[in-house]
C-alpha cells in the first residue's frame, strides 16, 4: 500500500507477480515443478487513458487485447523460446491437451502451438488472423458491439464507423485508414464475416444455475451486466451508438 501508493496499477501487477511466484516456489519445494505444465496469462489489459478509455471493457485495441502468455512445458522443453507469430488465448486449451497427449476435439477453434516433437512450432509458420469481440458496451449501455480482426500488419475494427490501422507503422492505432483505404477495409470486413459464419452455431447455450450472490459480485466487478445476452448481429450494429462517441459515460 505504501510502495505503490502513487501507482496503484503497478502495485496490482506486482501483487499478481508475487502470487505466481509463491505458487511456483511451492511447486519446487514439493518436487512438482520440473514435470509440470504451467500456463500463465492475462484475461485483459488496461487502457489507462488510451483512446479515451480509463480502464477496460469497451474498446478492443491492443492496450487491452495484447496480453501476456507464458507456457512452461514439462522437462524444460523449449525453455526460453519466444513465438514471434500471432497467437490467441483460444490456443491455450488445444496446446495443453496436445502437451499431455489428449486428442484435441474437432470443435475446438484454437490451434495447438506445439510441433510434432512436442516443442514450440517453427517461428516461420503461417501468420494467423486473430478475432476479438467486445460486447460489454452493448450489454451494459445498449451501444454497438465491437468486433475486430488482426491480420498481417492490419487491425480492422467493425463498428458504426469502422476502423483500419497499420499496426506496423501505427502501433498505437491513432490514424484510422478505413475512410481512405476502402478496398482494404472491405476485404478484411469480408474475412471477418466469413469467420463469424464459420464459427457461429444455432445451438442454444446451456443455462447456468441461478446464483444471485455470485451474479451480484460479477456485476459489481463489471464482468456481466443485468440482462446481458448475445452480441447484436453486425447489420443491426450500424444503427446503434458507436462506443467511440460515448466512452466518457463508461468512464463515469
């Protein structure tokens, strides 16, 4: 409380790092560390003022979407290696299943990150497109849902006023190229639509058991909103408020 009084977010990171350290130390004491598979990741980052957002939950720029992901394989395999290719949290499940010798179900959308020898894949493998979605603005405020596709050097965000950024030249996503690069934006938007169609399902999601106390706690943390439901179809999104125009309300 005193060391990070002027930088509470840094203190939060230090606390999380400390908690992971305690777990790893205990595994080593018990002789379990070397043969364990451990995956450490973050569910999101914080905007900290980028694009006008104070915290997280509305926008899907890299400040909140580009998160840490560290995987420790048993026996020190691939220790110190870094994957340069784009991966997603959706890849964690199939990677763990592959590492422990369990067949990855056909329905799993992610990609196992290990090669045939059980080590990390060749860094020169294909550059994948990664999908992201932000529905909190819709579920909490009735605004447009935001969806994005990161492909090659481009970040495309589907919104009432769509966005396109060259992340190689503009890593902070400050110069929207969509109005001037309509052909590129149209192409990536088509890829986004194709991904949505490929991964959509008409099956009804299973209902979770009602737990008012847990629901209230999740709402207080901002992870669910009362009456939240499925994301709005992209066509209907165009008539809704663009979160870029109302971010100060979310901040309040």
